[in-house]
C-alpha cells in the first residue's frame, strides 16, 4: 500500500506545531520534513509532507543518490508532494537522499535518507503487512492506530506516520489517537 498525503487547509501544519519537537526541529531547518533521518521505502509511490513557516508558492523535491547525483525532481505548489519513482531505476540495498528546497533555492529542508531494501526483503515486509491488514479494519481509527504501531515496529515510518495521522483525523476528539500521533512525531522529529 502506498502512502498518500494531503495538505488541503493547512491543518497539517497547525496539528504538527502542537508538538514541541516540531518547533525545535524548525529552528534547525528552514523547511522541515517530519521524518527520521533514515526511512525504509517499500513502495515506489508515496506522499511526503513538510512544514514551512514561510509558505512558499513553489517547492522542489529532489531525490539524489549517495554521490548527490539527481535521480528525480518534482515541483509542487503546496507543502506536500506525491512522489512517483516507478520510472526511476533505483538500486536495491542503496540509500537515496530526499530534500525540499524553496522556490528560490535559498531555503532547504533536512535530508531524509530513503533506503531501498532488496527485492526479497521488500517482498517479506509486504507479505507481513498484508497478513496483518487482513485482521485489521483500516477504515477505523483503532485499526489505523494498530497498523501504525506495527509499521513503526518494522521501521516503516512513512506508513506509520500516515496511519497515525489518518487515525487522528477520523477521531479528532479521542485523546488516544491524538496522543499516539503526538508521541510518534516526538520520536521521529
């Protein structure tokens, strides 16, 4: 399952600023991608969000190899992007660097290292997640929070982030889901 991200009304940034960790991380970077430094990527298409207090009109998402040679580049008009690397020849068991820059290139995000697992490792992770999702209702906050915890345990941080976020959005008045999301963000940012 791919990760989807929506920014819409800017509620993402408002919700993110609830955690003190985001404020501290923003002090270090002009643009903040709220993910840990290393993320395992099991899908070629994923959503990525970032926080930018300056709220530029245009951003560039740059994916480079470890030699900092560009392998993909995406332009977007919001603080989120759908990244599709299906047409890029990514090597297994390699890291790729992802950064976001402002429209003028003067402001830059933190760098996130995306690890591409071997095909066998990716298949094993996908099979494990498929087994788990058969017993969970991913249309409910409870199911999404449980799936988020499982993904977090497997170090699949993009999937964990999206699951916690969706659980919180489905049940905004339930403290448990808000706390689960906040705790996750405090750990990764």
